[in-house]
């Protein structure tokens, strides 16, 4: 992602595209994300986790404070906000190709982020380079296929979404670069006057507007 592209994700982006950002990250959603990473956490040591595209740090703030937590985002506005509101976490302004932390991670997450990054090859390379040999990658992306596809395309006003792909595309990309361990579908809608609905499902995962994927770095 070029500096000009990264510069699109500052205060104006959040205020115009995602003015309900906090409402779109309710406790129910964060608990689901937490369960995903706790399910792949290593035994016998304190997990070290990196959230790529951490925004305001809500997910990292929902984790056990004993975890070694790190977050990166291309937005200075976002990382400044996160550092001011989420204690005990190390935040850095960084893109996918310049993650500044040298020690590898047990888990890397990226929630609603990689659809913004032009080079998915860069994503795969960076994640694999920053994971321990048996580390895990957990990510969420919107998908534009199935019965909800036309509606999602209609409602999606975010011009920075450069990958409007199907769930099969993302699953194939995962298998190409990692070991695919599992995946969920997610129904999620901001309902005026009622709040944000966030419903993970395995049974109906072929029909949801987003998916959560759990993957593992393959041995070299």
C-alpha cells in the first residue's frame, strides 16, 4: 500500500465511512473474536499476539491483560486513539510491509482489513514471516457471493475495499498460503434503533455476508 493510499485512513475516513465504529464493535462481537484466538493459543507460555489493522484497539483491549499484545495500523489517528484508551498494549503506525516488531508472534489477527490491502501476496508473506513456526492466523473479511452478495455490494460504501471477493476465493487463498483449520460465516448488520447484530454460524456459513477464517503456518 502506497503512502497516498495509507493516508486515506485518517480521521475523515472514520468520521465519514464508519461514524458508528464503536457500535459496530459490541461486546458480543469481541467475545467471539476472543474465543477464536483463545482456541489456538499456545500451551505453557503467555501468548504473544499481533492485530494487523487494529484501528482503535477494541479487540486487543478485550483480551486477557496477561497476553503480550501488539497492534499496527496505517492510520496515525487510529493508533493515537488506541494508545490513549487501551492500556498495556504496544501500538505502532505501520503498513503490512514494515511491521516494526522483531520477535515472532504466536497469533496474528486481521479483522476486516486485508480486503483493503492491494497485494495479498504481501499479506501472506508478512504474516508468515512474523509467525512462529506453528503460529496461527485468524482473519475476518466481507464476502460478496451467495444470496447476500448483491445486497452487500449495494450497501458497501467503502471505496477502499479493493478485494470484493467470494468466500471460495478467500478459502482458496488461505489453503495456498497456510493450513486451513476452520471457518465460520458471520451475519452482521447495523440495525437502526436496535444496535449491531453479530451472529457467527457454521450451519449457514455459505450464506453469510462475512467469514472468519482460522489458519496455521505450515512447517518450512
